[in-house]
């Protein structure tokens, strides 16, 4: 089978111009850990409450903690979520 030069150029231009990318290119964060539920939300007192739960190992659950600002609540939740993730990975 022979291709005309114009057809070959069309195929090459299409391949060079094609945009390969991932539709969802957001990074995987500590909030997305499987088997760990992180909840940070505003409370009635003007502060924030945070809670980290692990359905696989309920003994690791933190209970509800109150904070003055959202940054402190996020930091506390992140530290506990990462600790839980390490404990789960090391127990397998």
C-alpha cells in the first residue's frame, strides 16, 4: 500500500499536534487516604472541630478536638492521618 505525501503529512501533523494529558491531574493528598476519614468543620463557638477516624482500626480514632483556627485543625488532622496511615501500612 502506497501513501501520498499529503496523506502522510496529515497523519504526522495530527500525531505531533495531539495533546496527551491526564484529565484529573490533582495530586493525591492526606485527605484522600483510603480507610481514613478526616473531618474538619466550623463549630458554633467560632472555632473549628477536627476528627480523624479509621474504620479498619477503631482503636486509632481520635475523637472530636476543638481548635481556634482552621489551620491548626488541619495541621492536627494531617499529623494524625499520616500517623494512622503509617501504622496501618506497618501492620500489614
